[in-house]
């Protein structure tokens, strides 16, 4: 039996009320991303890329249409269960890192684990280690596992020596690498990125992009990137063009 795709969208539309008018931002969008696949959303400003990411991240419901993540319909869940689903199955990376200034890199990476501290990792905490095989899972100790995983993720993004530095002590590129680690801490099935390299210089943008692609493959998370950067988009397995609310293969 074939596994469910990491993401499937069927005929999604999104309308907003503007005074006495209705603005149609997305019209009949359908797409599919398999486990471990990368997908770029490209198109001009105002084409609906960020709105579509909000729908994929369950931050907003579509006006009509359906969204399934790993075979589940999260929008059918009551709000408390939806919040838990979002926390456990979806990771977000934005153009700005949104790190909390009073916390260290390690503490910031751990923040998504605080909402549901008793939740267990679905794979061994060490699965992110790229240069050695995963060790067998040990008896459940959720917070210890997550602290180990945060350490491993920050090491994987090159910040092993800066675990206890606060954002003000880190460069912009380092802060964005912390944001990547934070997005992956709960082993999401789906990693959503909105212009993740847009605020970085070309060299650091390449470094962060390299990490995104390496880690999403290692973690077997589907990766969806909304971007104006055509070089970044070209690195994805597939590219979808959004224009005037519609979505076509590019």
C-alpha cells in the first residue's frame, strides 16, 4: 500500500471580504508533495504565495477546497487538537528569524517543544546526525530527547560553539540557522519557508539554502519554499507558478 503524500491540496480557494466586495486571492489551487520532496512557489508579489503558505500551515482555512497533511485533514480537528497537529507536523521558517532576544540559541530552538512537553519524538533524537547512523530509540524521556535533538540540529547548522549565545550576539545568518533548527525540532512532516533567504547576502543565503535542502532530505520532510529567488527555486524538485490566484507547473 502506497504511503500518503506529505501534502495534498485539492481545488483550494481563498476569498477575503474588503468592505462590500470579495477579493479572490486563490482560485482552485491543487498541488501535491511527496515525502522528502521539495517544491518552490514562485510568482510576482501579490500572487498569493504567502496566503497559500498560511493555508498549508493551517494558520487559515481555505474558503473552499481541501488540504491533507500525511493523509490527515487537520482542519477537521477542533482547535486544541489542530494546535497540537500544527506543532507536531509543520515547521515554519520566515524571512525574519523571529528569535526571542532574551533566550539563547539553544533555548530558542527548543521553544516549539514547550507547548506540548510530554509529546514524544517519532524517531530517535539523534536522527539528524548526518555523518553517523541513528542509534536505536531509548525509553521515552521527551524533554531530554528534545534537548539532545536541539543540540544535534544546532551542530548540524554549524552553531555548536554558539549554543548559549543570544540573538544580539549572533549574525543575521546565524540567527536564520537557529530558525531552521527551531522549525525542525519536532520532526515535522512539512517544512514551510517564506522567503527564507530574502534578508541575507548571497553567500549566507547559499549557506542557509544548503542547510535547508540537506536537512529536509535527512529528515524526510516535504519542503515548500515561497521565493522570488529563481536560483533557490531551481534547486527544488518542482516549481509552481502562482499568477492571479491560479497555480501551474513552471
